[in-house]
């Protein structure tokens, strides 16, 4: 029987029943070996997905892995812009995203048409775009950055050059404060990091007086102002691993806490609370759409596949390669 893609794709993912008697992890391992596939997972994924991944990391590390892998197939346990980035860097690979609903509120906050009009207002500006943006936005960019290297990327630009920074306003403001560079900043944001409550974090600090607040630079400035350490997910992980303290309030998606506990299980990690008092943490609901079952079906049927127009891919690749070139020079 020939199964057509449209027959099994439903609501953005493969809608196919899985035999409950199988060991799904064993089956995933067998399929990736058979198909010469690599599974890349972001730190914000569920713990069981991080455990089966060939590589777990933040956006910069995942981009680097996607560029250098020799595997024929990449299964991206992340969100859409990450899978797009993998395809941009590895056009000869088959790149699969287990659920097309794994979008990004930050990327969606910067539509291509609106940003193109915005850019035209500042014709002499260099465009630095955060990797958390669509391929179309990358085509309008001169250099891409991640939260790990944003400061260094901006510092690498001659001081006489004017800069547009997009799409995250909080990261843009943070980079501007650190570098002293005035930038035109797009008004975009991440639903995870914008949800944190300063009031509730202060309440949590009273409950855990010895805890250090560590925060991602996508958080609001009010929260960054009281943070003991600010950095990318990889930076936050490294800080908790090397720092002498034993309690941390973590102001980013709680998925990173899984890795923190694996590294130093004797320490305590408290998710920073959001404004909504019915919740004790703020997580990316797009990331959490990925499951082991969807990864299995994606490997089995080799869909949904990320396919990009070649002209868009080529134009989007240039600013990413520029970022990677600069990152290598400054050893990031």
C-alpha cells in the first residue's frame, strides 16, 4: 500500500497510530541508525527528548551542529526557525520538524512585510537579526546573532555604523546597555520571557533568600536589573555548574533545569514565576508540542520536511555564515 503524505499529516504532524507494545526509544534509535539521522534538541525540550538527542544545546550550538553534521537527515526537536536554520546551513540534508505547530511567538512578532517597510526607513543601517526569526527576515539582515554572541556581534561592527536590531526588544535593549551602542530596535518579544513577574520573583527571593536570580536577556529590563547573572541558556547552565551557590531562581523556560539537575543534582533550581498566579513557571508551549511519538513517526515517514525556496535559502545563509565567521574569530 502506498501511503501519501497528505493521508497521514494532520494538524501539522504525522497522525499515525503507534504499536503500544514497542519500546519507542529503541525504535527511534534503530530508525536513526538505519536512516543515518541525527536528532538535535534545544534545552527547552522535555527531559525524555533531551535524553534521546544526539546533541542538546542553545541556538548557537545547534546552528554549529547543523552546519557540520555528516548525517543525511536532521530531526529537529525545537521550533520552526531552528529547523529552517538547519536547512539553510545544510541544504543537501533532509531536515524534519516533528510538529509544524512548533512555531515561535518571537519570530511571529516580526512579519516580513512589516519589517521590510521598517528597514526602508533606515537605509544606512546594518541589520542585526536575532536567530529567533524567520528565514525571510534573515534575507533582510546583514548579520545574524544569538543570545550567546549578540554583544560580541554588535561590538564587531564599526562604531560609525548605525544598527537596526530585530526582533527581540528586550535583548536589543540589553545589548545596547552593555555595548553602549544606540540601536533602532524592533518591538518584538517572546511570550515565555515577557510573562515573568517582578513582584512574584521578589516574593520568591524572600522565600529563598540565598538563591541567585539568573535570567535570559529576553526578560524585561526590570527583571534583568535585579539578576545575579544574565546570559543565554548555555550561559545559565554553565553558571549554575561553576558557581558556588546552591539555590537559583531560573528566569527562562524551565526545560533548562533538566540539564542543570543532571549536571549538579544536589543544587536547587526554582522556576521564576509568571504574572499568572495559577502557574508556577513560564514555558514555551511551542517547544512542548514535540513528543517522542512525533519524533518516531517523523523518522518513520520522513515528514514533515522543511523545504525552502533556494533563493531565500541562499540570501538567508549569508548573514548566518557571517555570524559564524565572527563567532569563530572571537572563539564563541
